C-alpha cells in the first residue's frame, strides 16, 4: 500500500490557501490579508496556562505589530465557542503588568484539523490532538518568509519574533542582511561581492557609510 505524504510548507513557498471560521468571522487566507504581513501562530489548546500568557503578551503588543503592518492570526484545534469563552476569561486577567487587555485578533477554530494539517502544526510524536507552537511569518505577497517551532512546554519570545519581522522588512527595504543580535538602527551587512574586482574594491575603497572587516564581510550604517 502506498502512503500519501503531505508536503509541509517551506520558506519561500506561497502560503497554502484556506477558508476558515474564526472568532472574528469567516476568513479567506491569504487573500484577505494581501498587502499585510501576517504572524500566523498555533497554540496547543484553549484554557491552558502557557497559551494564556502568550495571548496576553500578544494582545499587549498588537498595536506595535499593526504599526509594522503586521496582522495577528491564531489557531488551535478547539471549537469556536471554546475560543470565545477562553478569550473572554483572558481579558479579565492581570499578569506581569498586563491588565484590561483586549484580544481582537482572530483565532481559527480547527476542530477538523484541516488547516493545522495543511501547515504542519500537528506533530504526532508530540500529540495527535494538539498543535505545537508553530509560527509562520507571511509577507504582503502571501509568501512564507519564516517558520519557527516551539515545544508545548516553552512559551514563545514575541519580542524576538517582532525583531525578526523587523529584520525581514529592513532586508526587503534596502537589500541587505542583518548580523547576529541586530536591532533596528544597528549597522547592516552589505551583499557579498561576486567578482574579484568587487572584492578588492570592497576592502580598498570603502564608502562614506561603509566599512569592511574583509572582502566578504562588509557593513554600512543604517540611515
């Protein structure tokens, strides 16, 4: 018997399309998000402690993401009514300096696991009924730009996820790369030379705002 395997989406792929019911109504993805960056994330289950802290953190950062043209989209394999009850409970909590929060980003109800299977959010060696903490960053053209998986026991670092999206946006804006631990405003990495003459010029003829440690490692100031 031949087993049919689903190919999981990869960085650089078009985001798999789907239609789903959410706490904010029905969405057509990624069509409804054209022109926006999307932080699409799954969580194992409603009414669980780690997920609750993640939702509170995301809600507290929602305006920061929107200022970056980033929309939030959540998913778990729970029902719509479970989502609504859980969100209402979370909004009454106070934790880690966060209170009076409002969770108005949509959360997909995926009881049939159609979307979570499509995106590889279910991993049988961990659980056949709960999605892992998957993170997909999808650009305004509907292309997957980053994929991160966290285990069930580890809450996500959304400051780092935000920084990663800022780095992707900066790379698109000015055709560059970002070094380790880069933060907005830090120096950028210039594309590597592709000819011997360009390599020589990179070291011997630095620009006004550029400097080189070697021909393959050049930096420039972020204006």
